[in-house]
């Protein structure tokens, strides 16, 4: 299904891939208990500000804007998509995350895990798009 020059099925698939990468990292590779211990917050504290309902927005925005960039840049293969998405992640998403670490109080381990999630999620989405 194309609209506005974008393949919206691919956009949706790319957003789901970002979620899948997150599931593997935060659900299997880094157990939730370990992540919570690194965060320094309790489950009760996290649930008090539960914003999970907004979580689909981030991968959808990433997939939509990668699709737009790929259209403008004539990215026409999975390999090129993965490479360009890695460049976008390292030029924008990961440095933005690092601002939170530099000016925040969280441990570098969480930032590295989150940065890996962003990089791998972008690459997966880029290959799909």
C-alpha cells in the first residue's frame, strides 16, 4: 500500500522490527531485573510514571522518516537501507541519547545498551524499508 510515495506496509514492518530488536535486547539479552537495577528505580517508581502507551510513537516516527530519507536519497536495496540507517543512527539517534548520559545521572552501561538498541533497530528498519 503506497501513499505519499511511501510503502506503508514496509513502514509498519520496519516499526515492528524496531520493537522486535527491543524485545530481544530488553527481554532476553538484558533481563528486566538487571535493567531496572541499573536504572536505580523500583518497579513502583516506574509504574507511577508509566508512559508505555506512547511507545509505538518512537519506532513509527523512526520508520516514517527513514522511509522519507530513503525516498529522497533513492535508497533501493536492503544493504543500502541498512547502511544508511546505521549512518542516521550514528549521526542523530545515538548522539542525542548520549546527551542524556552526559547531562544526566544514569550509568554508561544503560546508555550503551540503549545506543545498541537504537543502532540495531535502525539497521533492521533500514533493511526492511
